[in-house]
C-alpha cells in the first residue's frame, strides 16, 4: 500500500469529503461523537458501528447498527427508515444509555438517541463545527473539532468554549480522568505538516503537549480512543505501508503496534480487556494486548452488488 493508498484509508476512517465541505459551507449536517469517542468504565455492552454501501469507492449512504461482542444480536438503530441517510460516528455516552451520532438527513449538526434508537433529540447547528464530537465523562458536554480549533459545548449546543486553536482532523476523545486527546493533522487543511501528531490537553486548554509525533508527514496518528481508566490511548498509525492499531502510554507517549495485518478506528472495551477495530471494511475484536484477533462481522455486499464497509465502532459501557 503506497502513500496514496494510505491517504485513502485515512479518508475512509473519517467523514467523506463531501460531508466535510457541506459542514464548512454551513449546510445543516447532523452528528454526535465520534470517531471521536472514549471507553468509559463498566461492563461490556453492544458495539455500535456504521454500515456504508459504496459505489466506485464513494459512500452512497450510511446507517448505524449495533451488535454484541460475540457477533450475535445484530440490530439496526432505526433512526433512518428510508435507508438512504448519511449517519456518521456513533458514540456511546458514559452511562451507556444514549448514543450520539452525525446525520446529514436530519438538519442540525448534532443529535442524540436512546440506546434503542428512540427519542431522537436534535442539537442546534454549531457553525463551523465538524460532525465528530466526543462525550465528556460527566455526560453533560460534548467535545468537537471546528474550523479554527477544538471546542466543547453543552449537549443542547449552548455555552461553547474553546479548548485549543490546534485543528483536530475530526479525531478527539475525552478520558474518564478528564484529559482530552486529539489527532492534529494539518495536512487535512492543506497546512504545513510540522504540528502533526497525537496531543493531549486539559479541557481549559492548559498542559497541551504532543504525545506521539508524525514521523513521515503521511501517517499522522488517527482516531484516538482512551482506555476506560485513562492510562492508555489506542489509535491508528502507519509506520510502514498501512495503518495498524497502536496503543500509547498516556504519561510517556511510548507506543507499540497491536496489529500486523492492518487496523484502524480502535474502540476500547469498557472493561479494558478488548479492542474493537476495522480492517478492510470488516469489524474485528482482539484482546488489549493484540492477541486473539477475530472477525465478528463481515461487511459483505448489498443485493445489488455494492461493497459494504463497516466503520467507527464505539463500545457501550453498562453499569457494573
């Protein structure tokens, strides 16, 4: 896989370019959380993920489903009965009772539903924001990247605060301990590469530091996800020709690859023992040490022959 393929994989792990341009232009787009998410402590619940039929490599629709870690009990979220929506980046709340996601068909930038897909609540459009927010550990605020920085807001869209002027490339996560991680990728904004990397910062903008540096200017860390107790960060990183799932020590930045055959968009389990991730459009689960990898769901094809890619897994925390 060459440099162009690497960038294509990064695009696939994020919001499609057309949706990003729509958000920048102020078109009403909907979203909540993210790829941008974090594992909060609890028992392991269902894994939410996107289902994306594609034609000639372009996503034509995207819906949200959930499944048990065993690979059984697959369910559609049911927020898009027509099946022609563009729903992105599901993220479970810290209580596991709500799911946030992005959706172009609804209108505003953010929306939240109950775990069973009912009770849809729209959040007023936040101008200049991208549809990939993450939950605060309190469940009362959302973290989201914008055109000129990283911000937080109440779940009703009010009381917006700037965290940092660093421009997260749609990737951010808020740990149980209150620290924010984000992947800064200036290349996504046609800016210099010098500041690319994985960063951590406090919600008030203090103690900003780069934890992992981008080595090759074409492989910036992507899609960070905190372990449930905030001691480690899982993320996608390409040190050779393809992305692998890495895990970093949140204190030192020391990191290592957990996969060797490709992996991106990691989601840590609430009990800290497993990591869900995407490989070649399929959903996998492995132990947190990288062993015991198993595919729990194959993307496959639609009846009309369209290739289906799965993406953006988020793991539901249940009460202990």
